[in-house]
C-alpha cells in the first residue's frame, strides 16, 4: 500500500477509481469464511455396561420423610381393616341365613364395643386438650390516639395513629 501523502487534489476520475478500490478492498475478506455446524448428533451405540463408577444422585424428594411414613402406616391400617371387614362379612353371611334376630343379637355386642371405644377416645382427647396454664396478675391497657390533619385546599389527608 502506498501511504505517501497526496499533495495535489485528485481529479474526478482518479477520485472515483480510488473510491472503488477502497470499497472493493474493504468488502473482500482476508481469510475465507469457515462454516461451523450448529448441532451434533452422536449415533454411536451406548454400551450396556462399563467400568465407569455410578454417579451420586442427590435426594430430591418432594414429600418429607415423616409424611411418607404416615402414608405407609395408613396403607397398612387400611389393608388390615379390609381383612377384618372380610372376616366380619363371612361371619355375618353365615349368621344371616339363620334369622334376623340372631344376626342382630350377634352384632349388638360389636356395636356396643365400638360405641364404648368411641366414647373413651373422645374423653381422652377432651382431657388432653384442657389447658393447665393459669395466668394471674394485673392487666394494663393503654390506648393513645394521635390525630394529624392537613386539611387545606381541595385535596386533604387525615392520618390517625392508634397505639
């Protein structure tokens, strides 16, 4: 390139030729443009086993452990009650073939036991819920009202602070 300063002004033809040379030189890349792929797909088969040790996976359960324990316990209780219900159904099916009075006489003690168990459970829950804490002493209540009013003009504001 020639970097000598030009001392005389260029003619129109020379200026046009110099402008075209600068423009074509500016828009020609010095190195060819390389195109890179934007994605890659590996189609090789994944091995069925290997010598890489397993990666530790953090425990990310949503349900707390105590809730899961209660759920498992409730499933066990439900399964047990279904078994007891089936036994009772079989016994009552055998007794139902006798007479209605005999079935009622057999199931009446069961209903009585259930009623007593419910009453005992209610009494125990009432006894546990009684508060044994007694507070004794004077009670002092103070109320202080501060009224700040700026009622001037068309727009006004009244602020009451109650403490």
